[in-house]
C-alpha cells in the first residue's frame, strides 16, 4: 500500500516538500560551505567520464589536514596496479584464442563492410595475389607497415598513405607510434626535445581529483550561463542570514594554504606522430605553418596557443560537437639515426593532465563567447577526408591488436620460434582454401583483429599511478576512453601536414623542389645545425666518459694494489722496527690541471672554422644542384665531429695528466715502502738475521740450474713471509724479496725432509686456480701456480695462507720493481694492462711478453 501522505494531499503537499528540501540545503551549506560546490564538480565529472558517483573516493569531503588519505590512496593504487598486471597477463592468453565473434560495437568505428570497400580503394591488390600456404604474424606486420625503432624497439606505423596519399612513395614520411612513449625514452630517439614541467598540488592530486579533472565541457557550460563553482566558492565560506536578517559568518575555520606545487613525471601522450621535414627550411617557417593549422581548424573547434618559443609550440583545442578537448605539444627535433632525419614531433594529451592548459582554454572559450553567439557554426571536413581518417584510425587499431600478439609471442622467445599453425590461429585463419586470393585473406584477418583484442587501460589511468615506476605502457587505440581523442587528433594532424606540404616543408617536396632552391634556404637551417651540434657533442661526451672511465678504472686498480701492499707489509714494518708510513699523497682535482683548448666557436663564431667552411661549400654547390640534402648533412656533421674530436683529445689529455700523477704518487710510495724494508738490515738486527737466513736457504735450493732459477743469489731482507701447504703431507713457508721468491717446505712423516725452491720474479708469473675444491684424497688443493713467462710451463703449485687474489696483486707490484736498475718516475704495469703514451695520450694495452723482448 502507498504511504499515508501520498493518499491525503492536505497532509503533505508539494510546497511543503520544496520548503523542507530548501531547509535541508541551507543547513548543509551552513555546516560545510564547500559541499555543494564539490557535489556539482563530482556530478559534472561523473557525467563526462561515465563514472558512478557512488563509487568515487570520499577523500574530497575530508578535511585538508587529514594526511592519511593520500597514503591510503597510494597504497590502493599500487595494489590495484599489481592486480591489473596479473589480470592483464591472465586475459592475454584468453584473448589469443581464435574466435569467430564479430565486433560488438563498443567503440565508434566504421562498419566492417564499409571498411572493406575503403581499404580496397587504398590498398591495391598486389600482382602476386595467390593465397599463401602459410601466413605468420610478421607477414601481416609487414602488410600493415609496422616497424620498430633501432633504439628501444618502439613500434610505429607508416601512416603516409592515409595522411598524404600523393607522397606514398616517400617511406616513413609520417610515423605514428603505437605505444605512448614516455618523455625520458623519447629523448633517446630525438635530440632537441624540451621538457614541459607540469606542477600539481600534492593534496589536490591525491585527495580531490575532481578539481583537476574538470574538462572544457564544464567550462563551456559556464560560458553558456550554467552555474559552475568558481575558485572563490571552493575556498571562501558563504555568508548566511539568521531569522533576524543579520548577516553572520560561520565559525568554520579557513582551510590551510595548499602546499607548494611539486613537479611530476610528464604524463603519457595519447598519440605521438613524427613528420619528416626538409633541412633547408627555416624553423620559423615550420612553426608558422603549425601555428596556422590551429587557426584553420573546423569552426566548432576552439583553439588556444599556450606557448610558442623557437621550435616548440603547445596549444589546446576544444571541440564543442564532441565535448572533448586535448593538448597538442609540437616540437622540431632531429632523430638520432644514421640519416639524422629532421622531424616535427606532435604529441596529444588529455586536457585533464594539464590543469594550466585547461584553465587557459576556459579563458579562451569565455572570450569566444563574448565575441560570438552561443550557436555553434559547425564545419564538416568532407566525406572523403573523414572516411580516410576513420580508415587510418581503424588501421592503427588493427596494428595495435597485432602488436598485442607480437608482444605475447616475445614472452616465449619471439614469433620466429612459434609454430606457424599457432600463429595462423592467432590471426583467425582456419582454412586457407576458403579464400579466393591473398587480399581477401588479409581483409579477413583485419576484421578478426578489430574484433578480438584485450582492451587496454587509458593513459590517464596510468598517469594517476602513485609513482611513475609502476606505470604500465598501454595501447591507446585499444582503450575505449582514449579512442574518441584519437579520432579528434586526426583533424589537427592532417591540417598540420597539409600546411607543411603547401609551404614546401615536408621531405617529399624534394622531388619537386630540389634542395637549396628558392624559397628554401641555400644551406642548412641554423636551428637544425644547432641540433646537429648537440648530437655531435652528445656522442663526444659519451666517448670521453668511456675513455675516462677506462683510465679511472686503471688508476683505481693501482690504488687497490697499493692498499694490498700496505696491508700485507704493515706487520713486517713492526717486525723490523721501521717507523710507520702515512698514506700516499692525494692528487690534485681535475679542474686544477690546465685545459689547453680554445673552443672553435670562440675563435670563429658561431660554428667554428671547419663548420663554416662546410656550410659555405654547401651554399656554393646548391644553385647548380650538385649536392643533395643527405650529402650536405653528412658534410656539416662530419665537420662538427672533427671539431669535437679536438676538444675530446684536449680533455682526455688533461685527464691523462691527473692519472699519471696519481700513478706516480702510488708507485713512489710503494717503492719507498719496499726500499725501507730492503735496507732495514743496516739498523735492524732482526732484519740482518732474516737476510742471512734467506741466503742460506737459497743456497740449498733443489732447483738449481733450471729455467727460472736466479742468475745470482744474494742476501736480501724478506719483504713478506707466510705459511703455505703442499697437500696434506707437506707444509712450510714462502719468502718474497724484491727480486726472488723462495719456498721452504718440510714433509711431515719424514723427519728432516726439507725442500727449498727459488725462482726469479722476472722469469715467472703467478696464476690463481679458480674453483679449487677439496676432496677426501686431496683435502688441501693448490690455489696458486708458478708458471714460466716464456713457455707457460707450471713450475710449482701451493696453497698460501694469504688470499690468492690479494697475493697475486701484491706479487705483480713487486714484479714491476724487480727489473728496475734505476728508479723510474712510475711503473706503467698494473695487473695485466700496460699504460702506453702515444701523441701525449695514455692508452691501455697488454704488456709484451718475454718472447718478444728476447
């Protein structure tokens, strides 16, 4: 039964209901002045993004001083991203299962029969149109003209035939990247990119996302007269009136000021397009064409230029007919490839990812409303152009669906390792004989790819992750939230390409207007030359750091060897009563060494003599058409490289001077350390006794007359002695002097069974036996061998009580002094490398063996 008040209108009528609602409204405003404004924002955000308001986080209604809200949201975002990764991997295998289901129409796309008819016009049947016996993923990738960049392996499609059919012969004139390339990765592909810093308030980003997700739809509603909460209404408490009509101010305290903005990772673009340009066109002419493209957009589109500086232009566009807006970032860059291609990079973003652009676009809409009537005058592009744009968008979607399969195949080692039948099933091919020709089969594959794919998240969802490190690369063409923006981006992309082509700026115009001919420049553009110089300097700095790192590692190895010597010889200093020594003298910083180099840009501004000479040669040969663009670019770039090589040699020479000083200090310290122990018999009785005992042991050596036996035995103070073992039945001591090494061992079962062996340090090398393991029959295996420098014959094997690696480094230092008759400035041998000076530059090479020197 119905409620009582509905049966009797006199009990509760509509006027009482309205009055009660108004009282509730006033009470809510008195309790929380910001609630009504936030409700309107959330309602608008829900209507625009198709999100249920009941499922929105309640953090927008919490006080600003509640710091736990942001932490909880970050944790939830991280957990949700991990679940998405697992779900994505699980659904990927399901998506790969072949199915005959057609497109369910979840996105706004052309009917498949219309798509086939347009594709027949754009794709001409090849001469060899027979149905193949096998068809793989890579075969269809070649058909769709999917390529990968050499750096990073980023997938892109050659969209020239869709945007510029007349220039279809010019390969890769227009590159359309299938994945959203992050800025830090795009810098590895192109030189000259500038970072657009977008600052967000930390609190507003985490707690009240609706504030930042306002779209120009709401701004346009404000222009039309619809109430939209302003900034003042969100921060200033409203004034209410009491029954006595006395204005009072609620006691709600003012919220604390927001924290300073913090820089964030640049958001992922929805689309990235690269158009190849000529190198003899002014940067200003290119940017004028791009700027004019914003002015000739359809009349229902409101454009606003946010920034234009040099080769960088950033603008926002709002389409009233679609109630969508985007931000376009256009930059003139040079690709880091062998051809050094000059390209204009166009990146499209959601306007919600740039609050500053959204605010400026709202002001532009307000100005337009003041000048024009509210009735929007729509301008259509034309059936043919719209048809081609839609086919191009479907082509990109088909390519991204295929890329999903290629990326899944890479997890198993690549598509080349997959079975051909499995690849055919992934493409929806069941029976090759059911197709009349190859073109019909490829169109069938296209329908299958458009109907069977795993939907990807929007780039906006990835941009809202807690940290950039957990952001996942997605495919915007397979996202239902990015798809409308991709369709809108075709208008601006096509108009920019048309403007550039009409002004003879694109690369394909070289076939009609030769390089260097009027109205183009007779030589390379200054902006392009500056980017070539940046590329050359990047290569020079990379090579300089690589060479400097080799020298630095060489010096660090010498310093480590010196530290080993200090550690091992410290007990011998105490034994012989030698006063302790300090550490080696520290070398001077690098900036205190003179740099004997004058930049060529200073002596011959602005580029240097070699570059100016190359530019003059290009300008002299262009009127006659004797030089092509590729040759001129190569000539100028090689001149830049030669100039940078001179700077590299000068800077590397300064680093060499520092390294040589460090080596000299180390070697002087080690030589002084060895000399003090060697000459300690003059004042130390203990050292004198040890020297005499060493001579007696050496004279009783059992290997006299062998290849590595010293030519002369002399009394010498041992620099180091330590215990050794020769298996389970023999042990003893090893004595190291400045020129010789002696092993004195004793067999345990036999009383008096002593054996002494002496080797000349200049004739032997020491090898460390890696991975020596003990067994029952050999519990103490050898860990070092004494081998001949000349023949590599093993003379002796032992197991030292000192670490084998440390002992080998110590012996290499002592060996570097063994052959010196007069002290040198420094010994050039460290480990198995030798420092050789050529033309004032120290280079590393392997030392020559005794076989070559004898």
